[in-house]
């Protein structure tokens, strides 16, 4: 049974629920929602998860709090051992990374992600870049996509969509690219993205590899999703409403992140949003 | 990103008016952004340059890329690792099981698809990467040049092995006996071309256990960078790089002993550590 929570806490819980037990999972940098979700998963849902921390490559760390930058030593506290950068990526290349979490300034209908640049032929905005996303998108066994900025309020009458029809640049490979090339044709080990968790709802990908709405939150509607998505996502026959996180999950999040670092990922207007049980 | 970046070396590179650099690395932030703000970079092969969710985009880097001053040749972490491994192992290329189908393949004509002579499957190969110079900041060195990095070394070990010249600054130069007592070297001396002692040489990034990340100074940096390239030169580069004739002068300008004490207070307690990262209101 749920208890009043914030949108950030709901997203963390939804991300945590996408992890399978007895797998090796890695979180990258700049993604405190995912970082905290993996700690929740390990403590509540999937105790045998091998949690590899982004940037420090510590295995099963137990940090006293979450800091604003991922490679801070605080996130490495109480790690039981360490991987090297090459070792982590080798594990992924050989099909031993169970799940990876990827995001983008653009995420398209086939699950491709873009963190490289806006503007296809001419550069409009240089984004920071994808780190290892390109490599991991191809061969991590399973992928969870997420964004906390699906809602795209119009600026001067124009929306810059986060969930787009086609990415300007493919940094991370989804189910197929604009040329119609599929991951099966490329012989990739990974299954590609299975779900997308956003601030408006939870999606999965249908048999064609196309985005499909799976569940909403207590405060969001199908219209919210349609209005804030550049194309019309497919709909599951029955679109459910997710349940709010348990008290146990909430207390873990609040204890781990007293500085509320994860809220920096949310849109400013969403940071104080409270969902009532 | 926010840890053990060779910032004193970078400030010195800028003061010496070095420019036209091609920079290559995995996930970076203020180090690359500072070089870009000083117009020292002409091509970037980084996999990430930014300030994560905390401060977001690297303004100087972004401006340089968008104006065309910096040629964008973005890389990805594992591609970079494989290219360094090819160089370290003396191989003409290294295969990699990813990248095909993404736009990185189109952007890098040097990546080629070949057929495996064993299974017949298509596989991408990438060329060796042998940087002219690697710059590294470590916690310790001994007088012989052996380096000891504490905490995650990330790509530093591979860069040290693959590069023609390795320049290193360290918090402290100790004897070989002392280095062994501390746990030993992880980069042997013969890779290392030059070392210099530069206490707080990674500031404003962290160099634990000596000092934590200076979020406050980074905030000041970001507000200057956000205003534009001219404002950045006037409000940041002038004060903290060009006018600092020495590393000592830089340390004085960032607040001297008070700042050092503030950043080393992380050791006292979890609360003290957290205090360093609270947002100023």
C-alpha cells in the first residue's frame, strides 16, 4: 500500500522494478534517479543483484548519502570490490551485463537515444555526449530507458519534444534506426530497450519494437501523453495505473538522498509535486 | 569529471599559450571546458563533456563546438578503450562488438567493417590510438616517477600505457619505501616522462583523501561560463589562470588555507561531508 510520495520517488520505484534478480547491473553518471533505484532494487526487490556503480566501478557500494557528482568517493563507500573500466565494458560486450539504463535529450519511437547533438544536418545544439551509451546500447542484455522531462511545455508556441518521431542523431541504438536496420541484422547480443519510464507514464515496446503506452500515474492521463509526444504512441489494450511506492521504499530513498540530488533530474515544476495515496 | 582532473597542469598549458589541441578522453567536465574557454582546443574526441544533472551543459565546450572552432569527433567509452588497447598491444586494429547502426559509424570513416575469418560474421574494427601526451594528476609519486593513484583510476592506466609522453602532477612526492607502505604504485616509472608536486593540483575537482570536490568554486566558474566567452575570460580566466604566475598564487586566490581546510573537512563526519555539497541559497 502506498503513502504520499513525490514524483521523483515514484520514478525511482518504477525504475527499480525493471531490474531482474541475479543479474549484473550498471548505472552510468548524471543519473541519480537510476543510481538510487538500484539501491532500492537491491534492498527491496532483487537482493542478489550485482550493483556496479557508474564512474567508480565499485561493486555493491553502500554510500552514506548521494552527492551531486557521480564519481565522488562517497558513492564508492563500502564497495566490496572493484572493476576496471575495461572490465565492465568487456562484461557488456560478451553479453554478461544484465541491464543498462539509458536516457537522451531525444528518445524516439524505436527506442533510439540521442545525447550527442540537436539538429540533423546542421548542428543546433551540442549536447554533452553519450559516455559509453553507444556501446552498451548494442550489447547489454536488457535496457531500461528513462527521462524525467517527457512533459514539454511550449516555448513561444513551439514544443521541443523529448519523445520524438526520429532522433536527430543516434547515440544509442534502439530496435531499428532510420535506415530500417534492425539489431538482429547487426547481430547484436542485446535485446534492446524493453521499457521507458517517464514523468508521464511507463511504456514498453511492442513486437515491432515500437513504443507503446503501458501504464499511467495517478495524476497523468492519456491526453497528457499524446500532447507531449511528437508522434502517437501505440496503446496497450488495457492501460493500468501504477501503485505508489511502499513505505519501505520511501524510507530507503529519503535516508539515502537527504540532499534530494535526484530532484535535479526533474523539471523544475515537478520537484515539489506530491502524489497522494 | 569531478575527481582527480589535472587542473594545475591545464592552467599551466593555458598560461603557456598552447593551442590547437586535439583532446581525447572518456567522461570529462571542467578540465576540457576550461581548455575550450581559453580557445586552446581545435578538435574533441571526448565521449562526454558536461556537469551532469548538477550544472548541466559545459558552456565553453558547447560554444566552441557550435561555432565551428572545435571540430567534433565524439567517441564512446569502450571504443576508446579498444583503441588504446590496440596501441598498447601493438596491434593494427581492434574489433568491437557495437557501434554499427549508430551515427558514430557514419561519423568515423576510420572505423571499418570486416568479416570474421572464423565465423564469417560482420565485425567493426577501430584503429589504434596513441596520444602524444597524457596528463594525469595522482595522489603520490616517488622520486623515480612511480605513480600511485588511489580510488578509481578509470582510464588513466590505459592512457599512461598508450601515450608517447606522460606528464603527471601529484599531491605528494615520497620515497619509494613510503610509496610501498602506502600500497605501491599502479603506474610504473618508465611510462612516466615528467612529474611535479602540486598540492591541490586537481582543484576544483576532488583528490581524495586530501580534499573533496569544490562545488562552490565550480558554481562560480559556471556562472562566468554561462555569460559568454568574453565574460568568462574577464570573470574567470583572468583571475584564476592568466594572472596566476604560479600554482601557489592560484591556491592563494581560491582562499588559501581556509579553502584547503574546508575541503578536507569531509573526513570529520558524514554531516561535514554532506555540508560541502549543500546548495547555497
